[in-house]
C-alpha cells in the first residue's frame, strides 16, 4: 500500500511539473527577424498613456492611445492562441511517442516534448510581442479592462472630439457591463436624441466574447414562443459556443505570463519541485475558474450556477418537443454525466426509451464526446487540485456544484460539505425572497373616480400590489379609441417596424399619443379622439397613484395603444403565447428565479397598467406567474373599461395568452416615480396643442353627466423643459 501511495505522489508531481514548465518558459521572449517596431507593445502602457492624455485634455491623443490599448490586448490574446495551436500541432508527433510501445511515461520523451513545446511557444510569441508586452499586467489593469473602463474614458473623449457616433458606441459598451451607472445611462439617452447618432451606434463592441449569452437569450425566447425547432438550434449553438469560450479561456491560462509563487516564509524550504507544483496548481485553478468566467454575464458579480448543465437540460427537453427523440437521449445522457443519480433526468430517460419503442439503436445512443472529454478533463484537474489542498497547502475554490464526493479527499470532506451546504442555503434564501416587494407601493388606497369599482384585489389575484378596476372607461369611449386605432395605428409602431415582435401567428399595430396628435393636426383623425387617448393616461395615473398609495409623485413613462390580431388560418395546434412571461423593469431568469435590473429592461418603470378596449376576440388573457414563469397565480379576462394595475418589479411576472381569433386592443401604460424619466412625447404633444391655443383636455360628454376627472393645462415651456430633461428611450417597448 505504501508503495502504491508513493507511486501516486510521483505521478502527481510529474503532472504538476509539465504544465509549469510550459507556462514559465512561455513568458521568456525569443529572438526573431521581425522588426521590433512592429511588435505588440504592452497594452497596459498604452492604457496609462491614454489616461494621462485624457486628464491632460489631449483628446485626440487620448482616443488614439485608449483605442490602441484595446486593440493590442485583443491582438495579444489572438497571438497567444495561434501560437498555442501551432505548437500543439507541431508537437503531435513527439506526443504520440509517449503512448507508443517503444517509450513510457518515465522516458526522456516527456521532458523532450515539454522542452520542445516551450521553446516553440517562446519563439512564436517572441516574433509578435515585445519583451515588455509578454510580462504579466497588474491586477489593477485586469480590473480596468474587465470592468470596461477604457470605454468610460473613450465616451468622454469622443464627445469632446464631437465624434458622437463613436461616443455613443463607447457609452453603450461601458454601460452593458455597468448597468447601475446612472450618469452613463443618462448620457446614452442624450445620445439617442442627438442628430447624427443612429441606432447602429448602440452596439456592444465586446459582443464577440459574449456570443454564448446572445444565443442563450435567443434560445429562451424561442422556448417562450414554443418554437421548439429553433430553440433546439439555438441551444445547440449555445452549448458549442460555451465550450469554445471555455476552451479559449483555458488556453489563455496556459500561454499567458504567470508570476512565480512567493516564498511562504522564513521557515519555508520550498525547492524547485514545490515552486513548480505551486505554479502548476495555479494554472489548473485558472483553468477551472474559466467555468465561472464564462458563466458570468457582463455587469454581474456572480456566475449562473450550473451554466452548461442548464443548457443541456433545456436542450434535451426542446429536442423531445421538436420530435428529435434520439437527439434528446444523447443530450440527456450527456447531462447525466454531471448528475448521474438525478431522479428527474432518469425518469425522462425512461420516457424517451418508451417513446422510441423498439428502436434499440437509438436507445443505445452515447453521450456527446465533447461533453465526455469536458467531464473527464475537469475531474482529473479537480483530483490534482484537491491533492494540492491536502498535501501542499494550496487554496482552491471549486466552481462546480456537480463535483462528485469521491473526488474530494476524506480529510477535506467535512469542510467541503459545509461549503456546499452554505451554497444551497444561499440559493434557498434567494427563492424565499421571491414574494418581497420593495417598490414602496401599498395596495388598498382609495379609488377617486365615480363609477370605478374594484373587481379583483390582491387576495383574489393571489399576489402583491395587483388590482383590477372596472368602469374606468365607458362603452362610447372604448368605441372612440377603437376607431382611432383602426384609422391611425401602424404595423410595428414602436417595435422598429417588426410586424409581430413575439409570435408569427399574430400581427401587431401600435399608436403613440404624439403620433395621434400629429395625425389630428393633419386632419387625418378626430382631434377629440387624440385628446381622449392623452387624457386616459392621466386618468389611469390618478387612479393608480391613489390606490397604490404612492409615497411620491407618479409620472407617466410611456403610453402605447396596441392591437394584436390573430392571423387567419394560422392558429391550428398553436401552443405559443401572445406575449411570453416577463417582468417590466428587470430581466427574468426563470431557471434561477433571479430578476436582473439592467438593460435592455426598462429599470425606471415602477407601476404597470393595461386598460382594455374590447372583448370580442378569443384568448388574449393576461396572467401572472411565480418567478419560475410556469406557475400561474391569476388570470384576467379583458373587457371594455377594465384596468389592470400592478407594480413593475419581480413580484409580478406576467404574460398574455395567444389571441387565436379576432383583434385585441388595449392601452398599455407605465409609470415612474422619477420625474427624469417622464414621457417627453406627452409634453411635446401638449406643446403642439398649446401652440394652437388649445387646452390639453376638454371635458368629455360623459363628464357632463356627472363623472369626475383630473385635467391639466398645457405648459408653454414644455419645449424648453424637454431640452433640459430626458427623452424616452426609442426602440422596442413591451406591450401587455
């Protein structure tokens, strides 16, 4: 037994020395015939030069140096990757001899292979990168680039240079990773209103490194629409891109410069072996941490747990629903490599077998080989890292929840289980916070309008800060607004021209208050109908401000008249939704039950409302769910004059069932407690009325019969205010 143990120790030591040799020698610059001036300089030096020029108000130089620092960093990563691939290909022949009959793991072939590969990397990188450029950068610089701070400086720099398109692009790229940066958010809205700035400017310049998240979100959207064929396509692409990004990260760990480990103290007797082992363990730890790095969205602190297994779970379900049972079996077998004893997965596998019937060939489908290699490699690295923790005083935090217990040494098992329990408790606490509403609203206030009644309250709607009010509009008012919609609503209005933003089985039409006013001035629609559309927003605002007992002022953020019509002959077997489950002011992740208050969500929204205009259609019911986006807690059937109001945050996920026949029209409204985010289009409409010498709202015929309402005079200074305030965000809007 002792001999076996010693042999294992030697094996581990050799495995630790090999990658350490590669990593240390890779940072030594090599000679070459290339011109020194053409070599990549250190990108941290370029960044510091750009920052100095920025504070010296040398705007042209600052822009040049900051852009060079970004490009140089990207080029350095590409050079490292290319050198890694070239040297691996060149060393395949030597590596093959390690497994041949004429050699063994203990022969000099090992050291010869290690030395050859290290020399190759040193020479290859040295041909493209300067001496200083190969040195490791400081942790401060790593943080600056990971938080995208160069784009923060670039935004101001380009603004000073009056290059607004580039300034907007830099602002957007920075804001993606810093969604709570209020000043940058305001800057972006200013850029949107500036002449010469197009929508193309608002693209993430770092999107190349975030493709897996783009695919992830697209796959979730296809799932929400029950478009299983396209969901399968996106989930497969997402899995492949996640594996590719992980591999890219791992390669950078291997070829990037690493600092030599420091001595652990006066009494330390660390020799070459100990230093090499410590360096190699750091390399393995870096590789393992790629799981966390890839699973963390820009701008977020924590990673999504079980990111790759979650994708596989979505994929096998989508494959099953799309009819690809054999593919579902392969994917589910891949998922079981992570969690071999998961009951739900085993039950699903049995279901798939039963569905396949006598197709024994498909039943014998094996897991995807790339997942097999991923698991095998990860487990080997974990064993070495836990060995280092137990015997070499090395610190390692396992990024995976799926790590099996048999990988962990017995001496570490107690602490490992305790850490795992803490993680599960944290997840559990997050789930228990689901019902907490921190919006500051408290349902149950007065309803300050004659004829309006409470049809459904929080108790009936089984939620927090929800209400249904009836009698907000009369039948005549509903008819007038419906006629306005028929006459003036345009396809895709407010959705960048897309005729159907959520489902191909319905068409979409929309109308804003400002557009209605302009059409009325051109004599294309009735002036009083356009003013009624405006007044309804104020009517709803007063009702909800009172009922939800808003502690501060409440401002209309956006008003949108929307109609969705079922496409004739395209409804058979339909399973999708008219509007998938979502939250109005944050990005809902049903699998984690988290809701992230960051763009593209409209984080300034505080209250949401929908005012129905008709009920002569099939489907189109509003429904609320828990954060899992599956458990329906309440449903509301539309009818003329019915108003649904609710707080816009994560306690109120909601969606709309499919409109399978007819045309569903409603007025969607959102409100904010911050005056900064009020709807400037309404003020522009009021300014147009004021310019014509008209009052904003005239009393309707129904008011003469005894109902009460709140009116508002036009502000002659609206145009001036708008120049100082914030315009609404252009582009896509949610509609309820």
